[in-house]
C-alpha cells in the first residue's frame, strides 16, 4: 500500500501539488486522471523518487521513504514513452537490467512469451517500431515480480492482441495483491481495468472513489461521459 500525506510541490514558485492526501491500496488498480498540468506526472515521479516534494511524506507499506532508494526494487515502472539506447538490442537491455538486479534465479516471463518478440530481440532499438519498444517496456516492468506497478499509458502503441495480453496481466497481478497505479487517456480502458479513480485538477484531488460512484454522481453509464462532465465542471 502507498500512503501520501500532505504532499506539496512547487516549480518556480508555481504550485503543482497542493497538500495531497491519498491512499493507494494493494489488490486494486487505481487510475490517476486529470487534464494537462493537473499534477499527475509530478505525483508519479514523487512516488518513484524522481521528484523531491517540498513538504509531506510518502509511505510504502507503512515505511516513510525519507530519501531511501531501496524501495524502488519493489516497483515495476512502465513509462509512457520508453527510451532505450538506440544501438543496443532488447536482449542486451533485458540482460543488463537483470545484472543490475543481481541476476535473480526467477523472472516473470509471461509477457515475454505472450508478446512473441523473439524475432526482434537481437535488432537494435533504432530499427524497432514504437509498439515493439512498448512491449519491451512492459516486459521490464513486470520482470522482477514487483509489489507495486506504475503504468503510464501502458497500451499506447500496442496492437489489439498485445493490448489484451497486457490487460489480462494487469488483472492477474491485481488478484495477486499488487498495488497498481495506472494513467490513461483511453477512458474505455480505465473503465475496463481500474477499480478506483483519482482525478486531479491543478494539484488538488477533485474526485477520489470507485468508478461506479463517479457514474452515479454524474448520472452517466459510460466513464468517458462522466469524466467529460467533470472536466467541464472544473473549468473556470
């Protein structure tokens, strides 16, 4: 579980996160949504330790981070745009990351097998499609059986078959009790796999709760329509 207490962050004196309080529970997929410049990326980077908050605390399994970095071994991160050394191949990158992790005896090969990228493994990244790079990014995120998964637009660029494999994998890991954080601009995807929604507006939590609740609150049957109404309500 991840707990965020009174988290605030400014860039050039501009508030980006404003005294956020939030719990992200194990065994659930929590979708962090919001318009551009709402603070989503800053929140994710704060959890990853890539941004240092001005104030507040982040707790993982009831342990305050306090500048520690070992907790990152618990996280599998899939960025929206995966960037790999252009001259290396997927096989080389995967092996390099395994060495950094101490060459564990067991790794999660499920996506590796399902994505069927064997013919692409020895090609340099500069020759690969965006979808193939996204597959490698997904494989790396799940490879070390992480307790926490942070997935930023995970199906972007994937073909429908690979997208379904990834969604099934997310569902499987949720049932295994993992803490999963998701961002996506595809509301049908969020509705399909997320349990809770955290909707940010200008660094504040505007809505937090289950998908059914947001549908009820806005008298809509589809999440996309409910989110559209919410965004209209937040405009000045």
